[in-house]
């Protein structure tokens, strides 16, 4: 279960849905509970639609203080809704610490905090990659630390042997966000929070814990952390509602 939790944390980092997408055996979450998350998202969102110019092909360099908040909706099954803010806590050469603060309707909107430290993380890069290019870039990626906390509870640290077991799973999760099928296409996109006349979109496939999902991702170089405006597959929909270039701090 700890390795699954780590993989789900990584999925949340890159605009995929929460663990309910992968392990969805729960009854449908009530609309009342979901509305709590929708209300939180509206409070976090930009007060007006953010208009972005022409996107570059390269992702914004990762820097300490950046953050992004994503609304994640499960389209079937339990229909859970969650809100996740991913923060860049530190960047030291290619050693990067990312932290997630997540609220889920299925968990009564109680906060869950996750922090992951990577070595060999791509500080600079493109918005998407061909598979061969991605595989070469990921050869040196390692997770050196992962810890979690629920609410004001104790901090739980993942032991090194479980980190090693989760390595391949984590790379699969990252591939789902970054590896494109075919070429990325330049196109316009509009969500309730962000619009652009010239972003990029690409199709992707991700296989994790025996589940294969295909979907579409829309990216822009002005979006920090992930570069993703929105993504959607046959199970989930994820939409960036707000982001910032500075100010992110750790709760640990």
C-alpha cells in the first residue's frame, strides 16, 4: 500500500487523478462532499480567466517557490473530486524536493501532505517527449526520500527498501504525463480558469498497477511545475485552477 500511495502522489504531481482512479472499489461520493472541494477550488482559482500568449516548446525551468493547484475529477466509479497543490520546495542542481497538499471529497476534505525528493530530476526540459528521449532522460532518476502526513498527525517516512520497489512504478507515472503518442500539435484551448490561442496538445498512454489509460494533455510553457493546463482520459479529468512562480513553503 505504501508503494501505491507513492505512485499516486507522483500521478497527482503531473495532473493525473488521485488514487481513486487506480483503486476504485468505493461507493459513490455524495454531491454534498464533492461540493466542498468545488467550493475550495473556486476560492483557490484565479479571480478571472488567465490568458496566456504563444507557448514555447520547452517547459519552464523548475525553481524553488513555484506551485500549481489542480482540480481532479473522477468521471465514473466513486466520482471522487480532489484538489491538489504541488509545490517546489527546493532545487539543488538536479536534486529536487516536491510537496503535495491534497484534499479529497472521499476523505471528507481532510488534508494529506506528501513530500518526495528526487535525484536526477530534469530541471530543464520540453513540454512532452518521444518515448526514446524520455527513457534516456529517466535513466538517472531516483527517489531518495518520501514522507507523508495526514492533517496534524505524525509524519510517516517510507523506508529505503520500499522506495527502491516503487522506482519503476514512479517512472511509469511520469511517462504518462510526459511521453506523447505521435507529435504534439499547436492549438487553442480554453478552460474556466486558463485560456490560450497557442498552446500544445498531445495524446498519451500510461500503464500503472495493471491499468492502462489513454488520454490527452494540453500544455503551455507559462505553467510552472508540470507545464500542464489540463488532461483528460476515460477515467479522469484534471484542470489547473491556479499557479504561481514564488511563495511555496513546506508544511514539514
